[in-house]
């Protein structure tokens, strides 16, 4: 009877540990000078950039669907966002200072059945992103100013998309303390993005990415986080006369060079193509009829602590690990003590 109870108890502890490991947790960091001004600033909830601070270029591989967008088509995207602010718990972000920061990314996935009235939706299973400090103004139509290909730029932080998603199905993490703007992911699943044809429609996106490189120049130690949740606001269906899309736009070869430079930060991602914009003849019509889109985007980056079960880091056990093994050790102790008592009685 006790043996059965012991194993049931162990199962319960295992289940509790798995439950604790099921989510990442938002945390706060200390933003280093000069980004926060003249000195380091603690209790930073996020880094942010409003819609219009970035552009996202997305292309589909349509070779197996007669040149038309279709569910299952491989989908690639790259882009840049000028980070402009940080939040220490108020509703209005403080301005980043002292240097120009830009968030860049290269992601790959495939189109899936559209969500919530979208023209199309894509699930992204591979991805690399990075934050650079650049010496001059960022031109969203010129990838050579985005950081990876910019002379004099400095890599501050890089990360890779966590797949499969580690949070709940909708990708909502616990609210960061004191942040009334945290939205989670109400429409699509985590690591998903959608495109809407209606001009001016905003689409949310949420990605969790774990740390690859941390230079220590962006946030001050101790680093109580190991990744970011990126909450993306996408403004859809830009027109060819939009101020965000006035030519000259980057060539497909320039977009490929940027995509490959970001992808090179994590070779283990094994992207299907490092030249997707040239290979699949990227040509956005701003209405999604080709599956090739251009979106104006903003971003909010929340530092997160990702469960150690999704990383290869070693060191001090997480609380969940300690709880799990403590529970098993306690159960074994009780089991042995009861065996000794029964032996004495016999």
C-alpha cells in the first residue's frame, strides 16, 4: 500500500515540477548607460519602439503552388526596428539616449490557415534576432544601416526563437510588474504572425527567444533573464505611396545579405534558404495577393526567464528542479523508514 502511495506522491511531484516549468516569467533588468542616460537605470520592464519604427519584409516560396500564396508554403521574413524607449513601470516610455539601437531578425516558417479574418497567417519555427548599436541613423530602406552589415556597429545581444513555444497556447506570459501596456497574444498562437488586407489594420504577434550572445553592454549584471518575449505590432496593407514604402526600396539581393548575416549568428537553425528574397522573387503588392508583404511594425521587448529545460545551460538548479528532487528524496526517506519499522515489527 505504501509503495503505491510513494509512487503516486512521486508522480504528483513530477507533475508539479512540469507545471512550474511550463511557462517563462517576465522579469526586470538594469539598463546600462549611455542607453538610459548618464547612469545605469534599474527596474526596466521593457525596451520598446512604436509602430512606424520598423519595416518587416516577408516572402513566400510559391514554387509548388503555381506562384500563388497557399497554406503550407515556406515563409521567410527579415526587417529592422529602431528601438526608441524603455519602460520603468509607467504608461509612457522613457527615451533611449546616447546611442542608436536597432532590433533585426531573420525568421522562417510556413503559412497556415488564416486566423481571425487575416489574409494569411504564418507559423515561424526558426529564427534569429539581435540588438545592435549603430553609429549613424537607421534607414529602413537600406539594410546596410541596420547593424549586421554596418561598419562600426556593435552587437549587444542576440537570441534564437524557442520552438516549440514554451508558454500557453496563446503565448501569454504573466504581466510584468507595473506595466499596464502588456497585451499578451490575444489572436494567434505564439510564434505566429498574420497579414490583413484592410488598410491600417493592426495585427499582434508574440515570439519568445532565448539568449545566444549577451555582451554585457546592454544590461548590467546580475542578469536575471535569459531571453525576451517580443510583442510585435504590425500595421498591415501599406500602399505603394506610404511614407514607409517610398522607393528606392532595398533590392532582393540586399535583403538576402541582411537575412544571411542575421542567420549566421546561430548556424544551428539550418534555414531552408539564405537567399529567399532572390530565390522566390520577392515583389510586395501591399495587398497580400502574392503572399509577399511589407508591413510597418513596432515592438516591445520583455526580458524573460526561460525554464532551464529548454536550454543547455548548467549551474545552480532552478527552484522547480530543487522542489522536484526534494520531494523525491523526502518520499524515499519515508519509504525506507517504514520498511525498517515493518522489519522490526516482524
